[in-house]
């Protein structure tokens, strides 16, 4: 403000001003005051940079640049003759600038801190909620597999996940979720860097050696700021004592933190037969691989676990998840897969009525297949009551809220999930989706770009980014992104929208004519979106009816979809939403 004569972010109300701070780019100061030194403008821009890798990491760094600029401006080297007139002309303005330099530092730092804490909770070095709630933030890094048999990696990974789950049940701890912690697996990265990227204060790491039923587990707790070891222990145990070892490690971690941070004990997780547990870990490991063969192997291992222990509720939930996955990826007929998944999750809840992940899974089934929006919302809310620190629970609840039009709530839930799992691309995709449906274009664009940064092969994120560009009438950007996406089906969908947005109707028609015959059975919803965006209501409703008959998974995301804005005043739209059981 002191440099340009105006605030960097403005609005007619406090709400609009905050929205501008969170979603808009500031106007370059030089546009408002041509006499602003280029270096000072560079400092201001860097302080307000959205990308944490490009902005200042500390006030000290910014102060150094300001001091250097002041030195160079106050005591410049002798300028060449051609520049002396300009220097004299600008001397008075330069003097005025430096009178307010100290205040500028404060304003810039305050603006940057406010912007990034509110707009990008995942980008701050110390999570806001962890600080405000007095929580200790911890990440459990993948335990190294030191077994002679490298196929035992599933066990070391599984132990890591189980420890993460045990610690996450402690209400005074904020535990980074598995996905982000596992992104460092096999990488040589120092603890301070890991802690910074994961927004944590402590790191738990270790190793596992398994030979038959004999286990040796080594664990150590490290304080990230000082890179000092707070606690370490080696456990020699039998496999049947694995649950006791997990509890011992969790208690030791909590005990070490209790001395300085007042962290309480975590409750225990469900125990089972060691052989069932071993099969359960193998199944979880394989289900993450997502290929048809490995997902089927995961089914086999879950069934093996349940043959050994039919009362193992978490295995029933896991089996339900992989059957849902098989349906979603067309590895199983949709009706068959979801029918199995529904029965399995109901069995889990019969065995354990307080299992949060089971309610979240049942909510997902009700939303994705049954189209029971109220039932899904009820289950997701119950899951949140039971475990508000579970990323999968937060994610399911966010999508349920969005389906019913509560996108601001969905954004808040997803941000909490990102705080727990800051390197998980699907969470940024979800944030982009909810922002897009809320009309927050800049936030949506930033979230989709972040998802692509974390996973450059994230097809859906690129397609949604193209949607953001076409609704904003930015056809050049949409076309550029469309050419990057060559996956059949996704490429044609994106390209026909981009061509139409660019006013190239003939090209758009040609791509659409090629797209429909190839993908009409699996992309009825997307075809309806395209026709709606083009303003061809009759054809859009025709394809919406097809999508309805096919129980197209895209329909649970129809409410507030900007691509359908052209249809919202058509009476057929209200009738269709009523048939779907969705609010207008």
C-alpha cells in the first residue's frame, strides 16, 4: 500500500476482501506506480508468491533482501551519464519509499502469513491447527525391511501403517497420513526436510527383521527441529506378540512426548490371530497396487484372513473396499461388486459398531452406487464423530457434502485432510473439484495444478483443469492442456470442449463425432456435460437419461457442475434433479 497507494487485495466487504486475498493475484505495484524500483517489486512479489518453493521461507530472508536493496539504492555505484538524469528525477520518490520501508516489511509479512495460512494450510511449515490445538505433529516413516526375504516388505509397510493408525487414535496427536509419509520411501532425504514437507514436529522411523515367527523391530523418535533422538528401542518378539509391540512403541512415543508436550496414551486397535493379521497386511499392501491381478490377490488375502478370524471387522472393511474398487475399475460387474461390498461393510459394523472406516465405506457405497444421499451423509457424519483424524473419513465426508451442494463445508473438510496428508494428489484434486463447483476459479486452478505437480500422470486432474479454463473463456490454456492429455477418451472429451470454447465449432464437432461412438457406454455423463456447455439442451438431457439408466458414476457430482449452468433454468433440469433425489 505504501509503495503503490492502494491495497494489494480489495473488496466491497470484508468477505470479498478475504476472498481476494485467498484466491486472486495482487496487481503488480509498477502498474500503479511506475517509479517503484524493479528489485522492490520483485521482493513484494516473492513475499506474496503462492508457490512455497518460490516465496520467502523466513522473515530473515526477506529482511536481507530489503537491506541489500536499501544499501544499493542509498549508496549506488556511480551511474553512467545517460542514467544520471533519471536518478535525479527519481531521488525524491526513492526517498519517500525508504521512509516507509520498515512498515512495508511488517505489512508484507503479515499479508503473506495470513494468505498462506488460510489459503494453503498444507503449505505452512507448522500446521495452524496443530499449533492452535496444542497438538504434536508426527509422521511415521516407512520402516525399513531388513529381512533376508525381500518379499517381507509387505510386513514392514504394514507395521508402519498400523503404528500410524494406533498413534492417530490419540486425540492429542496430529499424525501425517500414510500416503504422504510413504512418498519418502527409499529416498535419501534428511529429517528436517521431511518434517518441513509434511508439516510435522517429530518423526518416528525404524526397521523390521522377520524370520519365521521371530521379529526384531527397532524404532526411534526424532525431534525434527534439532534433529535429535528423543527415544529409541529394539524389540525381540514372536509374531503372536505383534499387537503388544505396536502398543509398546505407541506408548513409548507418547511417553517421550508427554514429558515435554503433555501427550496422552492412545487407545488400542482391534487384535486378531497373528496369521489373520499377516494376511490382512498382505491384502492392504496389494490393494494399493490397483492392477486387476493384484487387487484380486488382495481379495484372496482378505478372504484368507477372514477364514482364520471371521470376527476381524477391519478385514471385512478391507474386503468391502477392494470389491468397490473392482467395480469402479470395471474389474467386476458394477452390481456384483457393490452388492458384495455392501454386505461386507454391514458385517464389519455388526462386529464393531464404532468402526469409523466402516461407516465411511458404507457412506461411499450409498453415495456412489445406491444414490442414497441422505443415508451416505448420515454415515459420513457418524464416521467423523468417531474419528475426525482419518483422511479417508474426511475425504468421504467432503464428497458427501459436495454432492448435496455444501461445497464450502467440503472445502473445509478436504483442507483438514490435506493437513494430515499434504502430499496426496487426490486430496488436491478434490479441493479443486469443490472450489470449481463453488465458482472459486483461482483456487480450483491452483489445486488441480498442485495435484499434477504431485502426480504428473493424474489424468482426471488435467481434464478438470481444462474445465476450469473453458468456463472462464480461456481457450488457449484449455487447448494447450488438451494437447498434453493423450489418454483415449479423456483427450477427446477435453479437446472438444477446448475447441468449442475457442469458437472452433467445426473442429469441436469432428472430435465429438469421433468420441461418442467409442465411449457412449462409459461416458454418458461426460457427453451430457459437453452438450450442456455447448447450449444444446435437448441432446444434453438425452444423454443425462442414458447416464441415469446406466447408473453412471458421474451423476453423483451433477449438482453445481458449472458445465451444466446452461440447463439450470430449463424445467427439465429441476425434474431430473428431483428424480435423482438431489436438492436444486
